[in-house]
């Protein structure tokens, strides 16, 4: 029953991620409407306002992600998640009550503030999940985001504008109300010195009584992990203890917690874990899936002109949802490392096939369609999901919130950079060579993972730390 409680709790948190996916794709279906004479707004949007409609969400995302890393440790995981859900409710509410262009742009910016829920939910879920199912539950975050894309496609494609707003508002209010039934993260409560509440939260997520031996054992482990013990910082430096070694030293007295910068300077494994995560996240962006999502209609018009681009978009979104569920299941069966390696290799092959087909047109158009779908599925199973899982489990509790924030900010920077340079590159070399570049990056990702990425399946953050420093035993798949 404990596993079921954790799964249900994760799904409730992920429902906010689903709502964020809906709002993120919402401008794609309103740009033409808002710029036309039949706009439901008080006047048509100008070219500049249309540009803001598509970009203000990203501005809000950068701001909210930057602050979320700090607020997670100040307000807690649950309150931050509620704040993100509230931003979605405000977004739909503003759209319902106002038809002014300025109000719509403000609502889009507010919706961007909710995008930090991807960071918040990954930290939140990873801290109450058992090690055996942590990968699956964290992988569900991006899967629910993809489901949000599908819902947005359906709402925007088949419903009248006002009805879409009312349904969006209703869904967001319902999902936000569910969050009130959850308890905060046991790790956060322990870090704040609220040990009794931490035990109650752990008992809630394990569906056990607070005095159950399993709860007591896990609380003891959590207490040791959250409260590292050393005689003092000078002694730790003199004896060259790393923060990981300090956790194993039970004969010394507790001291003041190290700052994030001090922790990074002392902990080689934390620095290596951060480096690996940033490489994985960069690979997840530069393998090119974001380009397919943003330019999907243009891509299908060129690669598969015989199929409706709108219909293809829906089918591809559904395929990515299915691949996301499969990734969540496989991550705790085969592990994170094999999925990254094999997923990147399959993506590389299909990107190369798609590139040659689009450049030389050597086969029927269904080859291009099949390559796009297989590329997206392989990406979702590997580099599209696993980096988020790795980022949620490789950092020690002392620095998890801040470093998770750094990773999410890096995602937005990479998203902006690839989208910024893509159009000039596409005009210069065309679609075929673009996919050759994506294929090369997929191959480089697989090579990097083969040599440097440790397997983290079923391990705690403390058990992972020594693995990121080892280079041996990494050649087995």
C-alpha cells in the first residue's frame, strides 16, 4: 500500500506539470486568432505583441526557476508546488475575465512563473519516493508534461475559445485542490528541525504508523544524511575529509552546516555529479527534440507533405506520452545508463536516416515520417527523460535545491540558445545537414554516457557519490 500512496501522491504533483504543459502550448493555437480581425480580444495583436505572446512565458520561467532553488528550502516543497499551481489558476482566470491585449500578455508571463514546477516536482517526488520506484515516479514528470501538450492540442483544435478557457480554469483549480491533501517532503522537514512532522510525513507516504520500525529506520538514515557530523570545519580541512566521508564519521561532534559554495569546494563527487548532470541536460536539448516540437508543422510539410501537419502533431504527442510511460517503467528495470546509451544510439540512427531522406529524397515519404516518430520515441526514452531523473537523485540533500535550480536554469539557457541559432542555421544548410548535426550529438552523448555515467538505479544519493568518481566497471551495458 505504501507504494500506491507514493504513486498517487506523485500523480497529484504531476497534475500541475500537466497544467503547465497545457499553458506552455496554448499560444501556438492562438497566435493566428489573436492577430486576425476575428480576434476575441479588444483589438488584433501587433507583430511585436505576437512575439511577446510566444516569449514572455520563457522570461517568467527564467525568473521563477532562479528563485525556486532558494524558496524550496525556505517555504518547503509543498508550498512552492501550490504557488506554481496558483500561477496556472491566475493565468486562466485573467483570460476569462479580460479581453484586453495587455491582460493576455500579463497572463502569459504569469504562466511562465509556473514552469518552475518541473524543478519543484522533481525535488519533491524524489524525496518521498522509495529508491526502488524513484526513477519511474520522476520520469512521470516529463510524461505528464507531454500529456499536457496533447490536452492543449485537443482543446485548441476542437473547442471554441471561451469554452477552452473555462475548461482550462476548471482543470487547474481541481488539480490545485488535490495538493492540499499531501504532506511536505520528509527531507525538507528534517532540514528545518521539524523531526516529528518529518516522521508523520514519512509515515503518510509509506502508509504506516508513525511508530512502525520501518519509519524509525528511515528517519534515522535521514537524520544522518541531513545532519553531517564533523568536529569543526578546520578539522575537516586539515584531515581532508569530504562531505561524504563526514557522513560516515560518527565519532565527531555536529557543527554548523556548510554553505553551498563551501560544500562544492570540498566535495569532488558533488562537482563531478554537477558536471555529469549539465552534460546530460545539454545533450537532452541539443539532440534536437525541442526543434521538432516548435517547428513540427514546418517539418512535416517538408518531410511528409501528404499528411496533415496538425494531425501528425497530435499523433507525435501521443507517441511521446507512450514513450514517457515506457521510460518510467524501464528506468527501474534496466537502469538509467542503458536507456541513455541505447536511446541516444537509436536516435542517432534515425536522425541520420531522416537527414539523408530530406536531403536526397531517396525513398518514399513514409520513411521520413517513421524516422521522425522513432527519433522522438528514442529521445523520450533516453535523453528526454533520464537527465531529469539523474538530476533528481545525484545530489546530496545539503545542496540539492540549489544545484537542481542550476540545472533547470541551464535547461532554459540551452533552450533559448538552440532556438535562437536554429533559423539562421536552417537557412544556411537546410533540414538534411541539420539532422546530421543532431545525429552526431546523439552519438557523442552515447559515447560520453558509456565512459562517464554511473548507474544510479535503486541507490541513495550517498551511495551514488563514490560511483561518480570511479571510472572502472563503466564499460558494461
